[in-house]
């Protein structure tokens, strides 16, 4: 292979762009779904009836102790068996990441809920609020605010992890770079370029999170 | 649900071969453990060094350490594997490059170990730095006031404390190494995930295959956890509260 040739990057840009779009979509869907599911899991674990609480704890611990690649492979194998027809790698990836990230977000939300002082919840009950009102109006808003930087950091990790859909062949940024590299016979430039894109996105996001952390710290 | 269960699959012979599927799984388990332990050693040495350097008053060294951590933290692990496997050999001088590409023994294993080791070193560096910074300022000052040089202060005062404080986060990092080693399938290391995909395709008994592999990963995580907790209990700093497990 000759010296580096960066001219191949230009014609492959539209293709890489569609790949990046999928990575971003996957991240956003898994983030929103994961935070909602994760919060429910955390609530079930903290204040649900015993069987529900145990089940939630087991789910979270199970997901957290298996490598993500294996979880991706599991879902890709099992989902078609359950619904009885094949699903595309893209849909499978969306379901997998939502379910997987829910476990990690749930641990963050659990810490967040526990970080809200007990008096807050008690004051809510004293005012006659129900459990649901208390959570929705008093505890969760504070938990979210306390945990915002951690939730965002987890989302950056999630964005990096989306590259693992390579295992089932979904077309994300990395897979697009992989294919373009093979088409133009320039894999080295393509891998380098995708690394640069990932780095720029993740680095600027984490710098943003650091600034946010300073601005949104709750005054005590 | 048209799935044919066949639990005896582990002892069946692979298609067109003499080995059993069980031997594939054992090979995979061996490579997973080998990669994880070797890269853990690299990560501990490098991460400890870089994390320590990042707390010294040497400005340029701190910058270099920061850059190291940011570089390895902001690129997905899978992309890093590809960079080490496909890109780095191209950047080497011509003779070395040819040797690496054609003759280097256990090329996949070495690449994977270096990649995972450096990736983990950045994360350990972050924890070592946090551990040293969590010590009261007075400890460093006291060391220097006793007439210790800066290296002596680190050697006798700061590091012995910091190392013991950061053991709990190191435990989860050690378990992460085993999980992260699964990404090495992408460059063709014959570790567990690679074997899982291969066995699933060959035998078409996906559930049994993945179940066995998942259990093996569980065993790795469990043993790693127990080992670290054992070390933690023996080295706990008296008077410091550590989460009892």
C-alpha cells in the first residue's frame, strides 16, 4: 500500500454521514428509552414490593456483568425467536441498547434518588402528596439535576459503545467507514478518519459536560 | 418458536473436524483469560505511572498525562482495536512494518493485549490521580517538611495510602477488562466471543452456545471480584470506611 491518500475521503463523505446519522439516532433513542426504563427500574428496586425489587436488582446485575457484545448477540438471536420473524440488525440494535443501557442508567438514577435528603420526601408526604406526586414533583427533579453530568457522561460512553453493532453488521459510522475502506481499498485512511470523528464528538461533548457540571451544581 | 433444543451439543464434533465444540469453548476461555491478565498488567504499570505523574508539579508531564487519558477515553474501544491492527503497522518503518504484518508470532494476541492494556491504563490513570488527590494536602506537605525529596514523598507517604484507597474502583476495572476483552473478536483473536459466533454459525444451536459463553464470562467476573475483595480486605487502611461487601 502506498503513501496516505486522503482524497478518497471526499467521495465517501455522504456514505459516512448516513452511518453517523444511524449512530446518533441509536444513541438518542437508547438514551431516552434507557433513562425512562432505568428510572422505573430504580424506583422498583428502591420502593417496589419485594419480588419486583429483587427482579429489578437481578436484571440490572445481570446486564452489568455480561459483555455488551454478548448482549447484542443474544438479542439478535432471541428477538426473532420470540416474535417469530427476522428483524433487521438496526431494529435489533435499538432494542438491545435501550434494554442494556437501562441497567446502567438505573444505577445512576438509584444513586440520584438516594442523594436527595430524606426530609424532602417526608415534607412531601406531610403535605399530603401521594407516592407518585412525591416522586414526580419533589424527588425525581432533584435526582435528575444532581445526576445530570453522570447521565450525560454515560450517554457519551453509550455513543462510543454503539460502534459494537459491528458484531451484527448494522450500518453505523464505523461499519460505513469499514465498507468505504474496502470499496476504495483504503482501509487505513478510513479507520483513521472514523477515529478522528469519534474523538472530536466525544471530546467536545465531555468538555461540555464539565462546563455544565460547574454551572448546574445545586447550591446547598 | 421453531427452535430445536440440543443440550448435548457441547460434546458433538464440529462440522468436518475431529474436535468437539467444548474444545472450542475451552480455547476461547483460555485466550480471554490470557488477554485480560496480560493487558491488566500493562494497564496497572502504565496507569499507575501516568496517574502519579499527573499529580506532580511538572506542568509538561501533567499535560502529557492528560492528553494520554483524553486520547484513549474518547475513541471507542472497537475503533482502537482496528487502529492497532490495521493502521499502526502502516505507520512503522518499512522493514518493521513488513515483519509485523507477515512474521510476527501471535499477531492478533499481541495487538489485542497492547490495545486493551493501553485503553485500560487511561482509566486506571484517572483513578490513581483521583486517589492521590483525595489525600489531605497536609500529607504531601508533611512529607516534604520531613526532608523527603518529591519521589521519596510519593514512595513512602502518598502512594501507599492512595493505592489502598483506590482498590474498590480498581475491582470494577479489573472486571471490566474481562468484559472488554470480548471486543477483540473483531480482529480475529480466538477468544470467547469469537468462538461463540463461530460455534453458533457452525452448530446453529445459538441459545446453548451463548448460554455456555455467558456462564464462562460470569465465572471470570466472579473470580476477579472475589480476588480483588480478598486483597481489599487484607490491605484496608484502619479507620477508613470502605464499603463492606
